[in-house]
C-alpha cells in the first residue's frame, strides 16, 4: 500500500505569481492540489438540512434590523417562513439561515398558532441578540425562491435561495497537475542554466509536464521533499532495470539509468545545459533525449560510447565549467569531452561507482585479459586488442587495469 506524504508549499506560475498549494506524494505520482470554490448540488444540500431543527443566533444591526422578511402565519395555514434574506445584513452574515426556513421559536418562545402580524411584532421586539429555532421547509422554498428572483430582476438588494440562501459554492481541493514519477526528474536549477533556485525545486514528467516552481518555507522542508521525491524516482528506475535485465543476456545487462544535464557549446551560456537520460548497459554508455522505453530505442540512440574506450572523471571545483556543482566529464578516445552534471553529491558518487562497475563487467564479458609484469614493467594481453588511435589505447589500458583491480580487490568498487 502506498505511503502518502502531504504538505503545503508555494507554487509560482508562469507570471511568477505565488499561490499556496498542497502536495500529495505517492510511490508513483506527485500531485499538486489547490483550494477552489466549486459548485455544489443544491438539491443535495437541501436534503442535508431537511427535517433538522437548528438554532441560529442573529445579532441585530442598527440599520436593517434582522435583515430578513417572513411570510405565512396561522391565517394562511402555513408556518412562519423566511421569504427574503437581505445581502450583507444580520441574517445573511450568519450563513446559517436559508430562504424556506420555517421559524418555530424566537428566543425559545413558540410561534405556533400566531398570525403573521403578531410574529412580525415579536421579531421586532426580540432584543439585540435573537435565537431563532428553524427547520427547513422544502415544499415552500421553491415558491419563495421564484418570487425572490422576480424581485432581483428589479435590482432590489435581496439575497435569494442559492445566493445567500442555500450555499451553492464550497471550498474543495482540486488537482492542478499530476506528474508520474517513472522516468521523471527533479531539479533545483533554473532550466538550462547553472543558477540554483533558493529553497525551490521543479519536477518534470517524461512527457514534459511540469509542476512549476515549488517553494519551501525553509531548508529542512526542502531537504525532506527532495529526499522523498528522489527516493521514489530512484526506486521506480531500479524496478525497471531489474525487469529489463530479466530479458537480457549477462553481456547486455543495465547497471545504471538516470537523468543528467549535459553541457552544450561553451559559447552558448544561456540554456547551456540540456537534460539527457544516461544509461550504462553492457559495455556502452548511452545519452538519450528521452528514456528508452522499448527494446528498439537502444539502437536509435545517437550518442553511444564504449565505456572501456573512455575516461570518467569527477571534476574538482577549479575544473567546473560554471556554477553547476556535482559535475563530471567523459573523455572519449576521439578527443571529445562530454560534461555532465547531477543534482547531488550522492548522485555523482553513484554514477561514478556504476561507471566502474560497468567497466569491470564489460571487460570481463569481453574475455580479454590483461596482466602487469612487475619485473619488466610491461603489459601483456591474452588476446589482440585493436585501438583506432593512441588516446583510445591509453583509455583502454586504463579501463582494463581498473577491471583487473576490481577482480583482485573486492573493496575496489565499494570505494566508489
């Protein structure tokens, strides 16, 4: 069963206008809700108050008195019925009296058997604070409502049934957007830049649907939401990897999938970073524009490198391209350098560890061995290895040495 996390945050729309929203996080979905006034079923509301005796306290005003009119009386063989409620006056302000209410008692004094004029006098002289005992009389309410609508057409300031009478609107949490977390990502950076938002983040679905900018009140709240959402996204990707690997041979297993940001051309500072979906599979590293959801998607990726022909490097502060932290680069044998950034230090360490694990598994499945002869300082390969250039050869040798260390030292991979 899903564990649901709720919380109140501030959402900034396209025009940077803030509005309070409620977040609802499940294992698979992040939903944003906002409080709205929505129409309610008047017939249902009538049924809810029918046959219920209610006591309503009305505080008389200096101007307008109780702010209501009545019809009926013993001479008409009808109870005393509220026929009009004047807007913004005493009866209307209670929000508990409706056109169609029968007044049974005034200050606990029964009106049974009284004529209309007598009741009017009783109401006039009932004091500054009046307790009305009422019961909704549905058969008469529709007739009274119709009469009030005719009066309102003549622009008189009266509150009829369905306006200041029975409530026709109520507050309700309505869904603004719901983001599936599978293949989604979360970021604190302004889109395409190295500018980090203060106490704010954004969640984007695989189809590009976004939550908008969500602002937390403090760092603690921000950390809690980031951790919770990230854990759910990671868990879903882990499930996908496990399910996919059941259908793949050992040499083609997936070891890592996640969203990263790739640095574009250095001359394009604005929108210099683009979201990419990185996958480590077999002995290859893939960079997709969209996640591979079908088997054929793997063969359609435009950016693919052999892991053992590349060098993976975590960047130090002085090596960063700009203000984006938690960055790394992949140096290829062809001289290309791919700069990548992730959201957190743990994400970066996990990527590094997955890289060396992929390298180790890839070299192992190639069944090409390498040994280092310490006495002569020479490298010996059990099979012929062909490289296109010297740079690729150097990276390949480094990859094979890393794989060799991982095979003889169980703690090598865990150090990453």
